[in-house]
C-alpha cells in the first residue's frame, strides 16, 4: 500500500512538473545558440551559447564543439584554430578585416583643438545619427594585413567617408576575397550626408591588391547589392534589389557567369533572405519566407545553357529555418526555431528528407513546461483575399472556457510573421499567461507573393487595418474567445497599428500596448534617420501638396488625427536611443492620452534603442507588459 501511494504521489509530482508554464523569468534564462562553423575535419560544429545573467545585467557567451553525427558537447576556450578562416587570403598571406577610422570633423575640439573640453557636435548634412548612435566622424573601413603582422593594416578605403561593413547591421558578410586572392570584393554605399539618408544604393566594389585600384562592379543597379560570395567555380554571386529607396524590394540572387549577370530567381514570386552554394556548384540553397514560415529552398544553376531554372522548396513544416551553416555528407546544417522553441542547430538529410537535432541547449528547460499549441487559420479579407492567421492557444487549452485574446500587430512593416522565437514578443510566454494570441499575416508581409508584400507601401492605414480587424473578428466568433477582453499589441509599425486602431476600433478592444510606435507621421518624417524609408512608405514629404499619396498618408493615415476618438487604456514603451522611431513619437502619444484623460502609462528605456537588449530591462518589459494586461484586460 505504501509503495502504491509512493508511486501515485510520484506520478502526481511528475504531472505537476509537466504543468509548469513558460514565464518571463524562464525566458530570460534560455541559452541563445549561434553556430560559428564546421570544423576543418568536417566532423564537428563549433557554436556559442549566449546566456543572460540578471545579477550582472549582461549576456555572456561560452563556446562549444559537438559532433555532427551525434554526441556530447565539449566546452572550448579557443575555437578559431578549429575552423577554416575564410578571411585569410587563398595564398595564406593576408587576413581580411575592418576597423573604425576617423575621417571627418564633428566635435568642437576637432575644429578648435584648444577647446578640448567642448561637447559641441557640428553637422552640415543628414546622416548625423543612425539607429542608436550619433556620428562621431569615424567610418568602418575594410582592409587587410599580413597574417603574422595583423597590426600592419592596409586601409583600402583610406580617407573615404563611407562605411564597410554597412551601418548599423552590416558585418563580415559585407566583404570577401576573390578566388585568386588578388582582389577584395566589398559592399558600400558611396554616398554621404543627405544623399546617404535618402538612398539604398549600395554597390559591390572590387579592390585590386596589385595596382591599388577600385572598380564599381554594379554601377547600373540603383538598389541594394549585398552579400557577395563566390561559387565553387569562381562566379561572383550576390543579392540584389532593383529600386532605390525601397528597402523591402524583391531580393534576388544574381550570378555573374562568363561576364553576364544572371538573375536566377527573377521568375520566382518571393524574396531571398540568405543563400549558399552547394559544394558541387550545381545548386544554390537559400532561405525565404513562405506561408507564415521561413523555409529552405534550392535553385539549380544552368549557366548559359537552355536548361530551365527551377526553384523548389526543400523543407516544410511549422518552423523557421533561420540560417545555413554548411554541408555534411548528404545533409545541410541549419538553425531552426518555432514559436515554442528558440533556435537550435539541426541537420537535414537532403535525400531521406528527415531532421536531426544536433544541439539541445534548451531541451531540459522545455521538457519541464507544457507547450502552447499553434494553429494555422485562413481568414477571408474585406477584398476577398485569403489571409493566413496564426492562432496561439494557451497550454492545456480548454475549448469550453473563455480566454482573453490579443491581436498581435507585426512590425517592419514588411517583415515576415513566421515561426520566429522572440525574447521580447514571445507568443509562448503570452499564451502561457492565459492569453490567446491572434497573429495575422496582413498585407505587407513576405511569403505570400511580391504583390501582397508591396501592398502596404503608401497604404499604411488602409487595407492593412481591415486585415487586422478581419482577423480578430473572425477568431472572436469562436466560443472560447472572451469578446469583452480583447487587446491589441505591437511594436514599430505594429506600434503605429496600435495607435491607429485606437482611433478606429469602435470599442472592439479593451486595452492597447504600443512599443516604439509611429504616432505622428509628420514629426516622424522630420526626425527619423533613414529618410528613404519614409519617402517610400509614406509616398514622399508632408510638404508635397501636389503629391496625392503623401497627402493621403499624412492626413487619412496619420494616427494623430484620430486621437479625439481614443477611449481605451494604453501602455506605451519607448527607447530613448531609438533614432529610427525617435522618442518624441512615444512622448506625443502619451501626452495625448493623458490630456484626454485616458488611463495610460509611459515606460522609457534610456539606454535602449528600437529593441530591448539588456537582461534586467528585458525582464522589466515583460513584467510591465503582463501587469498592464492584468489591470486592464
């Protein structure tokens, strides 16, 4: 009897443990996996795990190797010698890198050396600040140095006021050696000041080590040219957008073969995120959004033959392929995530079509919690289109109960709402606190064709708002949705969406949460740093009185013009170092809500940009998010 009681209690204990739910605290303990490459012997993967530490308010990293065929991870202190260094020249003589170089006068002491304590900053044109940093007169410059004398750096952009890697997100993928090692190919936007802020025209440049000359390889293309790489056969390959000023244009794979530029994804109705060549040079594998996920695709390379180009989807499922690491035997090594799991490293057997999880950094943490359920739903929009909507249900969902429900508004505006795993906008955490999450793939998202993706430009407050309302109204018909407890939440363009919906929702929602949202399109145009974005998506400047698209944007689609109809509590998060959507946007919205007598709260992160990156700030964000929902929903 005692033995039976012990077994019963044990099983009850295991059952209780299995009923644990994801919390903000657990979310901020998870390891964040980043692959660094496959070892020289081709048998192991080197990766790092970055883990937040609340006590120090820092994220620290450790490095590991793990056999691709399976086995235990081994911690390593030094890993660079384990990997082939792609930035060492083919002849082994030089190493390619970049560093910040001072090339412009900005500070008062630059102009007046005797006034060395001056804090003045002087600017004559735009691009005086970018993302979260004021210009200090330095620029990233790419160069090379002897392998045995890395301090002897040759700056191949000497004196130029341009950046390689590109600011703020460019990295070592912005430059590469040619197969011969006699030249360097790099990405650069060779524009300055106001021209820089209003254009996306990056080009590929080739620097010749012999005669020290530089040639523009893509002078005819006026949009983005990025991610240069060479095929196993020596063909220069890169990603290209055609239109200047349009940062979300269709991204195609270009191969320069025998002097001819071949767009091998031109006939495919999608946009490429990243790519890599197969080892035999016959195919290119790439990642792209499709139907609410990010999947692996392949495209054959026929060269100049009459063989047809075929784009084929390789993987499929409720997950995102987030990066390509390399190849091993018959498999491709990638990272993968879904709405319940942060990224881990997997191998995918291209012949057997099956998956193998290699790293299992967070398996133990996930094993102790009950996961949420993700449902794919299709909703008919007001213009008769079929729209994918992700619906995330709480753990242990009971259809006989009623649940508060959140409409999630994605940012971007042209970013995929896929099976991503965010450490801030985390659907698993939201669902685990008892909320249903409705996440529509509204107009302006890649993965549903180029036309769908482009439909949002110049129409921020138009069809896309109908899409949002179609999604929440459709799901709200379900008996398990509490129609008296609906909220809308979002960041960036999603924050704009929240501000706009607050003026037109007709009492659907009981609460709103906006993070770094655009509130006043006129002041946004006057203070944001990448003006090409507002020029394209708003249709132009607010003073262009003869521009019908722009005037419609700044009047009909401007949230500030609907504040008189605000009647619902709103929480506003804002990063003070956010120069993309500057702090004035949040200030204006909060001031309007307060003066209208609406319950509102303004939470400012003085040391954060458009995101929340510091561990303690991230946890405060999560706690305030759910505290607000508890108070107002």
